[in-house]
C-alpha cells in the first residue's frame, strides 16, 4: 500500500476531467495497492451504498460510499483506476482553503466525570473500540455487558438475569444493525435507555431511520469525556422519555 499527497493546480481542461471540479489549486491524495484489482463492473458500482464484494455478514458495503460523500461535501472529487492482477489506485482532489486556520479554543476543564452503578450493554463491531468503551465506563462503576454484533447482543442478554439500564449501539453493524438490536431489546427491557454511536455521515445514518440531529447520538470520534457526559445525561433522563 502506498499513500502520497501533493499540491496541484488544475487548469480548465484538467478540471473538466473530474466530476464537479473547477480550475484552481487542490491537494491531491493518492492511495494505491498491489492487490487483486477490480473488473469494470465492480468499478462501476464501487461508490454505491451497500455494494460489497465481501461475503454476507463480513462487511456493510458503506466504506467507499461514505468516503465519496465526505469528499463531495468538502468540494472535492474522487476517482479510481484499477486493473485485474495489478491493483487499484484512488485519487482524491480537495480544494486548497483560502482562509487561515483558526486556532483551537482552549476548553475549560470540566468537573470529574460522574459514574454510576447502572448496567450498560455496549454493541460495537470494532473490538478495539468496544474494549475502550467498556474500560472507560467500567472505571466509573458501571456494570458492563458487551457484544461485537447484534446476534451476540441477543445471546448476552439471554444469559443476563437482571435489567439493562442503557444500550450503547453502533448504528452500522454486520448482520443485525443497531436500530434492529434496540427494537428487539426493548421487547424485554421496555425501560431501557438508548444511545447510538456512529462514524458515518448523516446521509448514511438516515438510511437506518436515525437523524444526524438525534440527541442520543454520538458521532465518532468522540472523547472519553464526551462519552461519559452523554451516558450520564441519557441515564438521568426521566422514565418514559423517548430517544
């Protein structure tokens, strides 16, 4: 795998070769591999949501679609070139900003995070993120249950004899997605609170019936402080509150 960046100037003829680009200065990001490559049909569908060449349950088919959306939302363009047996190259062009970067405002220190004794189920398919979330919340006194998939979450709950106060569910999961997990769990735990997490942009999240303005949604990446504050906020809401 090779990754390179460069600053380039696209004149009118060069800009016309890329979708929706105008003449000007751009940062070019090029990512190439020496893998198996793609055929013409695969390349034609590569940026479509839910298109994947992986086995069922092994991927969501949202990776390239999400990248495409992020690049376009920032005024850029992405294209790919591929040859069977030789590999694939992605080219991303992002416009150079004319505005000076703003210095990050120094945030005032917050009070120590408040924990609790509630039972929290975390459903996250990334093992490292799952372990980090449970470690952070466990250090604050919560009782943690964890699962790497919706199906595993069902098994974990079936073996759990008590209540579950909160479920933290990634929206996009292989197999049963986050909202489906929540719907199933609410049948057994009607008083359970809900917090969704995701690394996908709003247009993808909306495909799952969740608004990116949802109050009970944490957009990745988020800090440990943001997580613990949001968890306590959701848990402290009065019974019967609809997420």
